[in-house]
């Protein structure tokens, strides 16, 4: 027998045993890579409860600065999504804008909140899509040419000058709910049909093709304040939204 081959056979055996052991360990224990990559956007029960407590404390500390506040329930949902997006590093501008489409279009249903200084910067009128409803928004869509508003969480993008002057692009963050916002050209802009005078005269605010339009005098300052990856949350108590959303419970 040629004993010179014994060391070589021993090394082959040792390598095979080690490789098998590593394979078994990798199957029985999730790898560090998989733990980091596979991460749900939604919160667990304990996380939601903690988020609710934090949102209530935060809400009590907000300085209205002469404005009203959105309803606590709505702010809590906005805060929950904001917290998830913040943890994912998606927010670069710590402003939270909330639109409450459960309210009449004659109401000032848009709030802009400085989340660092805990104060309301602005409260103003905002339009909904012409096919979403008349005085109240009741129907929503993510489809092109629907002329309806979309619900949920958005990140603000870059500004540009269009037919309505300075405008702000939006990126919808919720698949199937608002992710076609940029494709649909759903943006924030000023519009002459957004005015208290018109709303009083006809009983409802002028409507857009799906954009959250504001008064022309307000648009430039608003857009400069919230541009570049701040959070916009458009609320409505629609079960379709709640059932599909991955950012609110």
C-alpha cells in the first residue's frame, strides 16, 4: 500500500466533514444577511403599542402656534408610518404633512408639522381629485387618468416650474395604493380654484385631477418647507386603504 496518500486522504475527509457541518449550521440558524434583508415594514404588536404611547406623548407636546391640531387618531397613524420610514433612513427633511380627507373641502384640512421642534408650521385648504367627490372625498385611485386622489404615505421629491408655477413631485410609498403618483404627475402645486371665497360661494372647494393643490399664495413657501424627502400622509377612513397598507395598523 502506498502510505504517501494517507495525508491527502485525511485532508479530503476533514474538508468534507467541515463543509457538511457548516451546511447544517447554515440551515438550522438564519444567517446574519437574511436577518437584515428580510424585514417587514409593519410593526409587531408591542412595537405598535409603544408607537401609540409615543405618539400620544408627542401629540401633547406639539405647539399649535395659533392653529388647530389634526385628530389624535389620525396623528397616531401618521406618526406610526413616519416612525417606520425614519427607522429605514428614508426621511431627510423632518417635516410631517397630514391631509385629512374625511373633512369637508371647505375646512383647512392640511397640517404641516415640524417634528424636530414639535410645532405646527401651517394649516391650510387643500383640494382633492374631481372624481373623488364634490364637497367630500369618497373615492380614491392609483390609476392613470382616474382624476382621483390617492391615500397613504408619500415622500416629497424635487421641485420644478410647471403651468401652475413652482410645483413639488411626490413619490408614493405604498404599492397598489399610491405608487403611481409620479407616473400620474400627482404633485403639490398652487391653483386659483383653491380659495375660501370660492368654497363659500359654491359650497365646496375647487377640485384637481388628483393633485393635493393649495392656494397660490401659500404654494411657494409650503413647497420650499416640505421638499426633499419629508413625509406626506393622506388620511381617509377607507377600509380598502387600511386593509392594504403596510405602514399603518
